[in-house]
C-alpha cells in the first residue's frame, strides 16, 4: 500500500489563523503608501504573507478589499461623539484635537491616510469620509444650535480646515507644520474650526 499526501478539500485556500486581519492590515499599509490605483493585490498578499488566492476568497476583488479598508478606524465615531458633547465655546478645540489625535496614533494613521488620499479619486473613500464628518457633526453638534439651512455649509467650511491640516502635516509633510507639537497645531486650528461652526457668517454676495 503506497503512501499518498492528504488531499485538501475544495473551498477556502490554505491560510493561517487570523489571515483576514493580516490581509486588512497589509492592505491599509499598501493603500496608504500607493493609493488605490498604485496598490496591487499581489503586493498586499506578499505583505500579509498569504497566498493571493486567499485575498480573493475573503474580499473578492480589489474594490471589495478597498471598501473594507476605508471604513473609519474603530472607535473614531465614539470619540467624535464625545468631542461634540460639552460647552459650545470649546467645540472647535475638541473637534480639532479629536481629528488630530486619530492622525497622531500609529494604530489609526495608515487607515486615515488611506481614506483621505483615496477620497480625492475614489467614490467609496469619499463617501466614507463624508459620512463620518458630515453625519457626526451635523447630527451631534449643530442640531438646534444654528439655523438648519446653514449647518451643512458650516461643517464643510470647518472640514476644509481639518482636512487641509491633515494633508499638509501627514501627507505632504510641509515644514514646519509637520513637526510642530500637536498642541500647537490644535491651538492654530481650533479658532478657525470654531468660527466656521458657530461664529457669524459673512453676508454672501449671492444673497444680497
């Protein structure tokens, strides 16, 4: 009787325990470094130390994998909800500190890099970023505080400041902004965020 190698049943490709999370971690790093267009499933599989077939098994294709990596980091929504609670006169500082805190953490920076970089070119990432920012701030901070017809515009103006700082500090790494202490950046950013969210709006020529 001859020995024969055990045959693996069809279905999921061979992988290691926790392979799905390994792939997601690798994908976040790859998308953060190269963006959606530059990232490849083969490189992601190599980063994760798995067979490329396992990537297809769990996520289907590049779009499916990308959609999961651009979910906002776990806990960000809760942190934003906490930032929105409190005295209105300190709202700008709390929003600025919360967003910068997410970027400062090594655990969430790659994920935010992926979301912000990809939002410039990819609808899925843009929708995720828009949903996190607009939904949380509109529903949590400005409801009942400013006229309803002003809310969306105010949030969008505030987010130009927050996202602009993130791009300059963490993506383009402009100096001296990139190496300023985070408390200094909060001090510079918070007044603009506060003004856009709750300060008086100028008279607009189109409404004159």
